[in-house]
C-alpha cells in the first residue's frame, strides 16, 4: 500500500517541494464510529471506544513528534448504540470535544435524530460539521455545515462529501430541508476556491467505497467522476479493508475498519503527504486512556439513569428466538407485527425475524429493554400486492430464507411443509387474510420494513415483480412500540398459530 501511495503522490511532491509550510502535522481519521462510546467486547478482546482511541491517538502523536494533530471524524458518528440513542448524540459530541476532533464529515446516521437535533449538536460541538455537497433545498449553504476545513499547516484542506444515502436512509421529515448535490461537481467547485487561497493538498473524506460495481453509497458514475478529479491528493473512505480498492490504482486512498476498531493516519511533512498507516484499536495492543476515566464514568451514570425509565409492564414473558434460529413465528414477532399493522392500518404486515433481537421478560419494561428488543431503527413502508404476489413472498420466506430472514406476520395465516422443495412449500388453500381465504386476483395493502422492501435479506422479489412503493410512514418502529407500551401500560402476548409447518405435526 505504501509503494502505491507514494507513487500516486510523486507528482504532488514536485509541486510542493518549493512551498513554504508553517507546520508539520499528524492527520488521523476515524471512520463510522456508529455511536460506540464504549469498547465492543468479544472473547475477552475489547475494540474501539473513545478511551482506547484516545490512547492510540496519543501514541501516534508521541511517535511522530510533529507539532500538531488533525483528527477527522469520517461520517456516521452520533448514532448506532444505546448510549448514543438515549443522549440523542450528545454523549458522542462531548467525547469528540474532549479528544479535540477537528471536524465531523456528515453521513446518513447524523440525521437519525432529525435535522433540528443535528443543528443543536453543531452548537455544542467545538469543531465544524463538514459536507461540500449537502445543501438546503434552495441550493444555498446550511449555516451550520461547512464545505471544508483548512488545516493548521495552511496549505492542506479536507473537503467533506455526503452520499445519497443521507436521503434514502432517513425519513422525509428528517431530511425535508436538504438535498445532496453531485459529489464530483462539489469537489471541483471547492477545490478551485481552495487553490485560489493557496491550498496545495486537497483531501476528500466521506462515507463511500472506492470500488466500482460494489455496494458503495455512491453510484458507479459518481465514483468514476469523483476519482477523476485531478487536483485531489488523497481520499479518506469508509470502505472496509477486506474489500478491493479498484480506484486506488489511480488515486491514493486510506480506509479503515468501522466502529473504532481501527484508525488511519498520515503525516504532512514539508508540505508532503507521507507515512500512511493503519492502527488497530484493541485491548491487545493499547491500554485505555486514564485521563478519560472520569468523563466516561459520568456518561455511563447519565445513560444508566435514562435507560432505567419504566415505560410499562410485561404481564408475562414474551420471547423471541435468538441468533439465526427463526424457523417459525415467535410470540414477540406476533405482538410487534400486530402493533405495526394497527399503526399502518393495512391488511397485512410482514417483518424479517432478525429485525427483533430480544424478547420481553415478565415485569417492568424499561427504555433499555425497548432498545434491546429493537436496537436498529426501522422505517415502515406500504405497497399493494395481488394475492398471487403475496404467495411468492410467503414461498420465499419459507424457502432459502429460513433463518433470520424468515417473516413474522400479522393479518395473514397459512400452513407450509418444510420437507417439500423450496418455493413449493406453502399450502395454497390454507392461506387466509384476516380470516378470509386469499384470492389470487384481489389486491391487498401490505406494510413492511423498508429494509426488506428494498431487497434486504435477499427479498429481491418486490423489485422483480415491479411492486411500487405506496407510502413511507413518518414514525419508526421503536417509536411506535414505545408509544404502544406507554399507552397500554400492561403488555401481553397476542393470538398465535399464524404459520404452521405441517411436516412437524
């Protein structure tokens, strides 16, 4: 990687060798922290978390001996864990202030608490929010988001780029005031502005892959155009290191693991970008920063007081299968599907089993319990499906998707035979919609998670059958479930036996 990196920067080195430079810098980038304030622990190994990240940054500073450090938060920082959720991102921003972050590039998760909350957090942050192509609907700049930052050496700058996922992954109410303009055009525009100010090193950071025809948050065309901007010196991407960097043949790229498990750094010495490195952040190689102990304890206590809030009571255990053992309906799957169908007022609701990660135990239901049940937000959508199309979806659920993709349902019941060949397991004459036999030609209103409608968990059938999105609802699943628990107070199981595997009778 270093040979490729150095070769791609050779031309820039010639230009910069005669430039006057004020300071040598360390530049450190952390990608997609996803709200992980505390380390993730697995098999006695702790990875990420602000305390370990802080120690790793200090280690980089001490070894380089440079006079300054730039710390870039590269997209998707303020949402993704319970501690981030229950403080609406404030705990993350407070710790970024503590570590001295220089900027936060705006990713799609930054809007999960809504536009106004993001604006409030920008006022708390001691660093700018950055995105060159995230603008208001009238094409003017948002007053709390800068297009770039100029670094302390006065000849280098970081331009932030947001992807179209900001719009696609958020509810309309949360992104109604913004648009995402073309990434390459935005980089070209602000590169010209920076060059006029004497900036030599143009660094572009954002939440995108550098691999054409991948699952990038940018389209193939956007990637090609972005990486063809000649003046860019370096790209900082959020691609994971096990993916193939096709575009790295043409431009220097630095990328690292998500959730704080790894960070990347480089130095700017005498105007040149040098020494690109990856740094693992785990308890095998680094100790927590003791200077953050008090701050971390304060945040932990604050979160504990919030998460203990009681919403209602479960009058009995309402279990849900764990890991991938979803081969039938579950009591909690029935309950949540019923609640969502009642909210959407559709004939049928379907949900992938893996959306729910835990059950409710008998007794008080707290905010933490709610989060444990639905740790990931879910947007709800609806569409009209003919009875024949519904059969295809049910067959798909009972075929190769037996596992966390297996559908939990409401408003529909049927039998299937798991011993039969895939896509030939549903007993057609057993299907009933709200107690009435399904008619292949009748159109039914069906609500579901946006995740499966968009093809998640391999549910490509919606796209293949040309099913058209009818409505996107402006409340997410966790919010709907929370309102239900508070309103109902006492929560219990619903009627089951909606799906019967006759091979096991």
